[in-house]
C-alpha cells in the first residue's frame, strides 16, 4: 500500500476514526487489525513470515523469562554451590534457545535475501519489511534475555508492536520498552498531535517528492551508463546528487512514518539527527539511520567487544603497545565486523562490502591515530574548539562520506574506482562540460531541468534551514506554533503546494530506497 495513494489515505483515516471513536480499551485491538490489513495488502503470503518471526521470538523470550524467574525463586532454597550449578544449567538452556531463535529468524532473512545471489533460482519475493521486523523481534528477545524487562504475556499485543504498519517499509527499528508499552496505553484524541503529525508528514513528503524523486532519474543518467571516460566533475555531480537524494528519500520517508505514528499519539524512535553536520565519520554514523546503528551497537558491537578473546587482545596490547591501543584495537576489530554486517545487510554485492570496509577502516585509523592528530594540532597551535576548526571538520567529514557513496551507489566496482580516480585526477573543464547542449544530451529537455533545479533548490533550502535550527537545539515545531496564524498556516500550505507542484515534473512516485533492504 503506497503512502502516496488514495487507498492509503482512506485506510489511515478509517484507522484513526476507529482508533479514537471506539471505546479506548479497544485501541490496541484496532491497531492490531489495521496492521494486519495493511500487511495483508502487500500479499497474504507475507503474513506467514512476520507471524513466524513474531511467534518464534515471543515463545523463546517467554521461555527465557520463565527460566530466569525459576532460577531466582531457587536462590533462597539452594546453597551457594548448588545454586551455582543450577545457574550454569539455566545459562546453557538459555544459550540453546538463543541459538535456535537466531537460526530460525536470521536463517529465514538470509535465505530470502541472498538465495537468488548464490545460484540460479527462480526469483524469490522479499516479504515487506523483513529486515526491519526481524531486527526488531531479535532486539525484544535479547532485551528479555538480558533481563532488561519482563516478557510480554499476550502474543497479540506483542504482534501489534512487531507489525505496526508505518514502520514496516523502512523502520525505524523500535524497541519494545519504548514503543510497545506506548501502544498498550490509552490515548485520547489530541489536536496538537494531529497538527504535529501532519507537519511531520508534509516535511517528509517535501524531502521525498520535491527533492529525492526529482533527483533519482538525473543521478541514473550520470552514473549508470558505461561512459568510457566520464569526467571527474560529472562523476562528482552524480555522487553529490546521490548524497542529497539518499538523505532526502530516507529521512523524508522516516518523517512520514513519525508523522503517521504521531497521529495515533505514539512517539517512535528518531532515525536522523542532521548527519551532514557531523564532525567525524564515527559521528556521522551516530546521526544516520540511528536505530540501525544503536541496534548494531547493543546486539553486535558490545557483545563482540567484551568477549574473552577481545579482553585477551586488550591485555596484550596494554603490555606491548600501551593503554590507547589496548582500548582502541578491540573496538576497531568489533567495528569492522559490524560494518561488514551492515554492508552485507544492504545486499550481497561486492560494492556494498567495499563500502562497509571503507567506513570501518576510516573510523579504525581515525581512532588509532587520534593521539598523533592531537600532537600535530598542538605542534601547529591549532585550537581544536574554535568555530573554524568545527566547520573544517564538518567539510572534511562530508568529503569522506561522499567518497564512500561512490562504492555505495556505483554497483560496478572497477567503474566506482575509475570514477573516483577521475574526480581527483581527471576533473575535466567545467566550462566545456556544463553547457546547454551537454546537459540536454545527458539529462533531457532543458526546460524541465530548469524547473526541477528550482524546485530541488527550494526543497534543499527549506531542509537546510530546518536542519540548522535543529542543530542549534531549536524545536522547530514548537517555534512555529509560537508564530502568528499566517506564518503557521504557511508552514502547512507551502510544503503541500510544493509537493503537488513536484508531481508535474517527476516521473511519479519511485518508491523508497531503503524499502528494498
């Protein structure tokens, strides 16, 4: 069910009407029905996979919870030695359940996602949002496994959380103790939530339809054809457009999701925090796709970094290389493994693996060489806390991130390296390349291009202003509500008019990029 369709609008309005009109004790039931209807719309067969994932993690978590509770009850009955033996038995049982749960959930995900890549098979369909709900169910299980909270006793309430329809297309990956508990609470109709939700939806739509959908075809015109020797300036133009497109498409979609959830009085986990204002590559990945990053941190990075082997590596480094390396090397190794997983999560193609390794190695060397950089700054009398240094770090990080986008976007690995090389060593003459005739040859009709450039520029300008305000800790929605009525209504109607206007120049809704992952 496309977000930009009358079907979805009717479905959303009907769900909201039932949600607020029926007795409040039925709100979670209405959400459950809405989720099931939405998911069934993508194909009844999809329900099998999401129900399987939910059932496996629900039953496994409940079993873990009961084992933990039983162990606690025996603590007062057994002496220290016998309790220690009982604890070991319980831990072994829990590990077996953990392995079985991962085998089923991750096994289904890997099979469906990569079986076509591994051999000559008939095309296997990918259930809607399988990556996101698989990670979400695993997070719930691991939190119960680590005794962060008690297991849910009602499967239908748990399934309501897993299948919440706005998040199914591309996340964010929510946590049960945050969103799940909200969904079980009673929510009264609040016009403030409706206004806030609509504004989030319009802002997301502006980024998606006014910027991303305008750029996607132009990016393909530059980067997809097999040009023998594409000038570096055009390759750079394509990658910079891709940097804007990817952010606008993904963050725009997430804002729509956050807005829809807000209509129901629910606050979902944020997924972006002005990533292009980051001061380091590590900082960038703390701001981009935040829910995936925190998932990887909590359930992959930390478990790896604190294993016995990593502790042994840390001790060896401490005795041979010093405290800095003792702290950094285990973290770097764990980080490399995380980025390999993230790269492969995007797809089994080689360019994603290279992209993941590029990010991991840049962060690793940055961490390992931090004392060297500090000494250089001190030697050159550079004030690390001055505004100029802050701006330099933002620009430096933007360049580093965009080098990575060459490998992310250009699927042919030799071509990505060639285009990157041309960007630095065969830039071309900008005055000869950026001419009217050349643009028509690459992009198409010049009148449409000019109109699209204007609309994209307006969308980027609005996004930039909002991002600057947010980076300066200003709550944009609250600030708008304090303005006069003319300004407030303009903030609703201007994005709406621009979105409608964009439909005249784009090829229509291109879908969401991250929905394919």
